[in-house]
C-alpha cells in the first residue's frame, strides 16, 4: 500500500508547478487587462461606486445615473438602452436589493453581450490558415499584423506575413521591421504593385513551406480608380481559388480611441469585406473602452484581440470575463 501511495504521490507532483504556472499566467493576464481599461474604469467605476455606496434598494434615479455612466464610457445609446430595459424589467419583477446586486446584474448583462457573438475560430483542413487584416489607415493594421505573428509564434505555430498594403508609403518597410522583430519571413512586392498578385505568391509560398498561419496586411485606401472594397473582394477570390474557404478569418482593426465614430467605418467593412472579428487597438489610451460592448451588440462581431501598448507582446486575446471584471470590478 505504501508503494502505491508513493507512486501515486510521484505522479501528482508535476501537476502542482503546472497549476501554479497557470494561476500566475491568469493573474498576469488579468493585471494587464485591468491596466488596459484603467482610463475607462476611472470614469466609469467612480460613478458606479457612488451608486453602490448610497443605494439600499435600486430605484429609477439610480438607473438613470447608471445610464449616464454607461453612455459616457461609449457603450452607446442603443446598447445602454437595452441593458437598462433589462434591469428595469428585473426591478419590476423582483426588487434589486442594493448596489452590489446591481453591480452583479450589470456585469452579467455586459458579459452576456460580449460573449453572444463568440464563435469557434475557423480551422482549415490543411495549412495555411489565412487571416486578412482590414481597416482604415491609422488604426494599426500593420503593427497588429506583426504582433499577431509574434503571438502565433508564441503558440508554437509557423508564420508567414504578406505585405499586401502596397499603396501606403512605407507600409512594406514597416511590416519588414515587425517581421524581423517577430522572427518570421515576409512576402512582398514593390510599392504600387498588385495586392492580389503578392497574396497569390504568399499563399503559394505558405503551402509549399507547410506554414500554419498566413497574416495578410491589406490596404486602408487605394490610389487607383478601383474601390478599396473591390480590391479586397479580388483578394478574397484569389485566396479562395488557392485554398478552399480562405480567408478563414477577416479581422477588422479598430482604433478604440475613436469610440462610436469608428462604428460607422466598422459597419462598412463588415458589410463589404466579410469581417469575422475585431482587433481593438489603443485600448490603453482611451476612456472609451465601452466601445467593445457596443461592437459586440450592434455589429454582432466578437472582439478577438485588444492592443494594450506598443511592445511586441502588447496584444491580448480577448476574454469577456476578464474585461468585465477589470472594467466594473
């Protein structure tokens, strides 16, 4: 029996460091997410705390104050109205007993909104998985392409970058710098070249080298007579001819600091470019972090990643629970 206990103990010992490492990773992730939404939380939580501290039974005045706090954080009028309607309905059926219960109900409501659009990420039958990065210039597409390459490398995936933004001055050179930093190769052409042609070369190279992930940095505008959406559609056709169902993901890169103003741009790309998810950049530089909630509700799109700084690893895979806990407390 003692031999069995000794063996059993020896089998369990390796699990403890792994568990501790997972807990440290979770703690570190939550800390970074909390830091990323710090500016939004400062304005939002202070108002929530006032309601929580002063409220014993939630009434209409409390809900109106909460409504103002939500709109200020750029959650948006439409989404805020839906959240408040649900809280009012709950209050009619069953009294909301105090600010803490109100906070819990609010967190649950926001988390449900953020999780509703989440879908399994497409996995191709054979590599590479092709991901387009789309969006207007200035949102951080090229930087995000490089950070995603580094993120995939950290997942032990082989990666190739494609410089298909051939029209913006220095876009190719900028992506070359990120490729070098992240330790991946890049396929490019001359400035002003055909984006679909360089994409064809990149997919062919990825297939020949058995590359797992191909990230494609696309243009935010064009200097030609053809429209941007027409060019993106041409690239989609090129990808699908070489790999069935490609592109597997189309990530729209949005600047969080633009808040509600960015939603109209997002709608245009969503309708025309087949967007499957959002990368929300510069989240650490704005008090408008509630835009993530508006995106999920109004565009029915999942936030896949958030940019929280300028460093290579300052791109976090989005987690609704961590985001809500960081934002609301």
